[in-house]
């Protein structure tokens, strides 16, 4: 797995498009993001170049343009970011985070049942 570098919230928006539509041309990325964010073309190009420089995405020349593809997996990125979030806000401990969610009524009964099921599966070694 490629070492993950820090990706800003704006760059993450670009990554989501690339993960979902991989490979995707620069024009397609720009069109999708202009429609959803209102960002200008040059702003989006800047984010694409930052992601290239960080090694998060790669490209192939296709005709007069480029096709972009991810060099990091979305699931790996989510896992890393989740760990960093947990470390930053809860000292790396999952229990205080879960306690906060339960205390603030952020978990529905359905969420609790899903968590129970996953805990049981984890206990069984699945």
C-alpha cells in the first residue's frame, strides 16, 4: 500500500470523483466538480496537480488530455483518516468516542444492533 499523505477537504472532493469514476479525464473531473461545488476550472486543476504531487493519483495521456486514476485505495484512506481522527480527538481510544455518541443520542437502535452484530463477529474472529 502506498503511504498516504495528508489530503485537504477540497482535495478529498476531487479524490471522491476519481475513486467513483476511475479512470476519468480532467475535463470530466472539472465538469462534475464545477456542477457540484461551483469551483472554477483553474481551482480544480490546482487540486488535481496537488494530488499528483502528493502521489495520491496518477495519470495517462489520452489524446490531447489526461486520464486520472487513484494510487491510493479509498478504504485505506478512510482507515488512516479514521485512526488520525480517533487519535486527535480521543487519544486513540475507541471507547470514549462510542461513549460520546451513545450519550449524545447519535446512535439509533438500528445502529446499536449493527454494532452488537459486528462486535460478536469480531469476538468470533471473523
